[in-house]
């Protein structure tokens, strides 16, 4: 029985690897625009479930882990910016505010009829950004592939304060993921030598 990460996110792969898990990466190719939900937390959870289901259909005997992270500013959901102009707009909007980071997580093992899903929320308070800071950050390209147009792990993420799981803000709440994987039959890796 293998662990499969249904995500192309290098941050999620690094979090799993750093925790000591052995896994394969098989990103799910779903149309995220087709998924709707009555609230941002439910949207994140439904997206993770759709990704997990898509890959579990191909690997029914393995444990599939999927996640989807969204950034919320009020009720406004901010996904990954499509281009530099959109990244700039997102950063201008988020500057000096508190936003909620929501990650939906789903673990599936189809042959065992096992499906677990949940969501984890954290809060991030961002510094007031100058036009020059936003311009330099957008020019760096570090915004690419990141919900809300920034990553807390980046060189200068402009984050002032964090409440909740730090790994959730990076892309996957490892405290929750460890428990879900253990329930699916993927034991906690040995932490010896770490």
C-alpha cells in the first residue's frame, strides 16, 4: 500500500518529505471552477475531495492524500493569481489586513471504502506594503501557484502575525494530516535521526 499525494504543490511534497513520509506524487487534474460550495471552508474541503477522488479512481488500493488551500478576505475567496497583474491586485487588497487561510484535506483508500475529509483554518496578519515592496515581490515571481499571491515561506512574505497551524498556511496542516494518515493505515514515520 503506497501513499499518493494528489497535488503538484512543491510545498506540500516538502512538508510530507520533511515529516519522513515515503510517497509518490500524482497531481489531480480537475476543473476547480466547476466546484461550488455555500461557504469558503466547504469549498476548500470539496476541492480536496474532488482531487482525492480523481486519483483514488486510478489507485484504488493505495492511500490518496489531497489538499486545497484558499485565502479568504472576508467572504471573498482568493485562489492562485492567473498572472502578475492579478497577483499585484491581490497583494494591494491584502496589505495591512488579516486574512483566513483555509485548507481542505481528504484521505481516500477506495478499496477499503475509506474516506476522511476535514478543513483547517489559520489567520495571517499582513504588514502594510508599499507600492515598491509589491512591485519587487511580483517581479520575483514567488507569487506563482500560491493562493492569495504570496507564501509565508517566501523570502519576504510580509507576515506580521500568525494564529493557528503554521504548516496549514504553507499548504497542508501536518498535525491533522498525520492523524488522518494513521487512521488510513499509513503509520507515523520514525523521527529518529531528525
